[in-house]
């Protein structure tokens, strides 16, 4: 009778070891793409500089923050932690993992479905994506922001999203792997 419990205990230890190896292996593959939260904070600072009528300079400094001097003043957007973690970061990670720069990846849900799947139900949203290659995450965030800010003269879609008064918050995700960084801004809100 003592052999049977020993055999079961040995089997349980072997299964636990196998599960541990499987989980660690999965975690290792998943962690090859890193989240850069300080770059997300930096991205929000740049966004709110431009949003409030300031102007982001090529060195990353903000001229005239909150002044409405360079464009119409809009209230700064608070960070939506849930959208950052559950939607924007996951999309940035998927872009890096799939080596794709875009709002759509074949076989993956589009933004409206990604939001709804996580319980975010407002039908008023937009997305800006920056996919400028190599450099530190902060350099890529700045380069992406400067390109989007430069759309002011043409009224491009990225500029419109940054200045849209209907958005109430923003989720931001910055993902990097092997020197490639993707930046995702998921704007969220509802019409007045």
C-alpha cells in the first residue's frame, strides 16, 4: 500500500514539473516583446502638449503647453489604464510580433471589436499608430508624434484624432523587440 501513494506522489511531481516547464516556455516566448511604460507616459505627455495648443519641438520639449497658441485648446486626455493594458498594449505587441504596421492584421479583430471584447462599449473611438523602426522607444515615440503633429497643415487623420474634442481618454501601448518599436494610441469617448 505504501507503493501506490509513492507512485502517485512521484507522478504528481512529474506532472507539476512538466507544467512548470510548459508555462515557463510559454512565458519566455510571450515576453520577447517588451512593454515600455515610461515611453507610454512620455507619449501621453507629447500628445497633451499638442492637444492643449502647445507644440512639440524636435528635441521633445513642449512650447506653449496649454496655451492654445498653435491650435485650438482641447482638454488634456487622461490615461485610460484599462484600454492601455487590455487593448492598446496588446495591439502594439501584436504589431511587433507579426512585423506589421497597421490598424488591421488578417484574422485579428478590428479596433471596435477589440474594445468591445474587453467591455468598452462606446462607439466613439479612433486609433493612431506609429511604426517608425529602429531607435530607443522614446526616440520612436517622439518621431511618431512629430509626424502626426506635422499633419496639422493638411488636417490629416492622426492630427484630427489628437485634437478631437469628443474623446474623453486615451489608452497608449508601446511595444518593442529587437530594436523595433510600435506605438498605439486608442482614443475613446462619446459624443456630447
